[in-house]
């Protein structure tokens, strides 16, 4: 893709998603990004109604009457985006590809983060770690992230979510808020998700296409697996075939939802035909 074309796309996404982050998500930011901790600030004399557990017993013993600890919210939060860049993200049959929607969602989250003066970092993954963008602040940094998402060409086309989570847990030492943005076709990730969620506050954002949920009745179709390259012919006029396809999708969704629940991870599923703004607001609201 030409540099000028990339810059136009970056600018177009910035205009759209920065406005959304400022106007729609600003008021919901702190509830959604709950990884922010509390740090000790000072002590003051005990007042009626203060919780006993906040008493600073060392200061109390030294001065002869009770004092309590005052805590304040940490001033800086690190937000990480773990973004699936495997071959299946290029699929899309309605408004846009999964790749385009993932890029816009990532941009909204990134702009929401820097609007609140927090750091945003990115891990692009397939079945390996394709690129690590360390957490930083600022508009220039977010535009760099968007450009990577538009033009990045992964080495591999298959997926390993567990590997990405393992890398994330190892690379980011400080507790952070993380959003895993993927179609979650790879389902063997629960163990690593549970480990990561004990240290970090994680939310899962699934982006899928309606044609992945059920097949249309249009006769013989030649299908290609975007990750393996395997091609097969499918008779979509056969009701049993359509039923099996739909059932298979449902089973994967159920397994994923169970994995999210057991790991204590909030999640939302967004179709390429959906208004992702409404879905993100829904995710923010349940957090």
C-alpha cells in the first residue's frame, strides 16, 4: 500500500475514533479500565465513621491517638491491546473485514487511554509474537499503532492466543488492563488466560463475520481456510451441512464463553455487521 494511501486511512480512522473516545467513552473510562490501583498518600487523625482497617497502627502507637491511612488512585495506568493478526482477520462479507473493525476498535481504546493520560501498548500476534509496541503516551504513538494495524504483514497466518497471553504476562510486569481482540477461532487458551487474569485485568473482544455463524443456501461453494490455505467444496443446499456448520460455531462460542467465565474475564462478541460502538458501551457497562 502506498504511503500516501496509508496516511489517508490513518487520518480517516483518527477522525472517526478519536471523536468516539472523547464523546461516548469518556464518562465510562474509569469504570471500564479498572486496573488502576491505590497508593498510599498520607495519614490524618481518625474521624468517626472511618474504617478500622485503615488505621495506621505504627503512627497511632507513636502519637498516642488513632490515625488513618489516606490512599489515592494511582495517576497512571498501562493499557495493553493484544491483537490477533492471523489470516482469518481478512475475512468479511458485510460492512467491512474483521481486520478493519479490529483496527477501529483498537483505535477507540487507544485514544480513550491517552485522553486520560495513560499509557497504551500493543502486542500483535499470530501463532507467534509478530510485534511488540511498548506502552507510551501521546497522539503520535497512537497514530503509529493505527498505521501498523493498517499495513502490518504477519509472518504467519495461524493463531496461538495462549502464546500471546504467556508473552504478555512475562513482558508486562506491572498490573495493567488488557483487551484481547481476536475472532477466538483458536480455543486452546483457557489455562494461560486464567494465569494472566490473576495478574492483570483482562477483557476479551471477539470480532466475527455473520458467514462464520451459518451458511447461506446457495448451492456448491468452494471454501478456503484463511489460516491453513486448505480448500474444500461444500454443498450449502444440504440442510444437514448447514445445520452442522451452525452447530459447530455454537459449540466453539459456548466453550469460549465458559473459558472467559472461569477465568473471570469480561467479554463481548461483535459482528462485522454490528455497530461496534453499542457493543463496546455494553462491555464498558458490565465492568
